[in-house]
C-alpha cells in the first residue's frame, strides 16, 4: 500500500526508539529496586511505572504493524483502532488507581502525563481508525501524532520516575 510506504522511515525510527526505551526502563527499574535504601511501593509501580512500559510497547507494536506489507488500510486501521480502545480502557483503570493509591498524591502534571495525554493519544488512534476509510493520509498523520504523543509521554514519565527516586526517595 503506497500510503504506508511513505511512513516506513518514521516507524523504523520511533519503533527502534521505543524498543530501546523499554530496555532502558527495565534497567533503571532494576537499579532502583536494587538500592538498599529505596523501598519501591508495588501499588505506585503499577500506577506509574507499568503504564510507561505499556506506552512504549504500544509504539513498538504500532511501528511493526504499520511497516508490514498491507494491501489496504482496513487491516492496520482495525488493529490500531482496537489498540486505541484497549488503551482508553487501560488508562481509565490507571486514573482509578491514581485516585486510590496512597503512596503518592498526584499533582496536575501527573494527571496530565499519566492520564490526559495518554487518553488523547489512544483516543486519537480510535478517531484515526474511523477516518481511515475516507481520509487515509490524514488518518495516518493522526496515528503518527498519537504514536509520538505516547513516545514523548513515556519519556517524560520515565524521567519523572527516575528523578523522583533519585532526588526524593533517596533523601528519605
């Protein structure tokens, strides 16, 4: 499909970035967990660290799907639309966890990067899936925007977690 061929380099770049960031996230989490002075709360980890891995994994998966040799847009649009729907449900669960967990009181920035921006990204995937039947190019730009938003949100959240553990938890 010609429309997807134009996106090959983009998805190779973001997919390999997401893959590298998944590995880096596991290394950092292992190092933090191995520090004898730092206690990692499993409730907070499920709420804040796991979604970051999910966002990076979503980017990697979408990159693989959208660099595959599809004949029409129907297949990939169905897959990324379903992924968007699953993502919105998952982020709704994360929002509930954010309200219920007691390890940390979320601030506006936490709500923005752990809830609002991911919901926008996954919602963008759903909207792009519906638009793909009539406006393929525009839909693919929508998917690219959602992928970049997930990648940048994941980078922010990973950095935020590291700085929290290094500068706040280490002092305690």
